[in-house]
C-alpha cells in the first residue's frame, strides 16, 4: 500500500528517489503475494480478492489501473468480497468500505468488521 501518495496520484517509496518527471509504480498494479489471497478473477473482468497488508481485512482490487470501475464491475467485486466477509466476520457483521485512502487512483474496496478499530 502507498503510505505517501503524491498530488499527481503517484506513490512515493521511501529510500527510492524519483527521477525528474518519473511516476513511481502502483503497489496495487504490482501486487505481491505476502498476504493471503482468496481468489483471482479473469472473467467477467480482472480483479483479485486478498488480505490488505495495511489493515488485515479482505479487499477487492481491480485488475487494471483506474480509479472508477463500471457500475457492473463494482457490484460484482462487492458481491465476491461479501462472500469472503460473511465467512470471516459473519452475516451482517461487516461493512463495505470503498474509500480509497492510501492509493486513491487505483480502485480497491475493503470489507471491514462492523467494530473495526484500525487506521482510517
């Protein structure tokens, strides 16, 4: 996850200076497999379900770098994410959080327990 998003939407990686005019890489475009992954979808469009490394909650990540999914994509991602959340937290015991705080330019959606006390 990007801990220092820049005004231009890029992500600053501490210890790695950016060249003039260079955009840093998006952490959600280059997902690393060091947290549990629940599923990888290629149809009807590309997205992944995995554990967020910042807040330890399930999240859905759109498979391409764009901020806003189509309505059908968003609905499908939320339904798939809700299956994981119901299993992990219980039916009706979670909320869908689609506010993209740390990486605001790549669509991702979290499922959080209702009583979650993590960082917002």
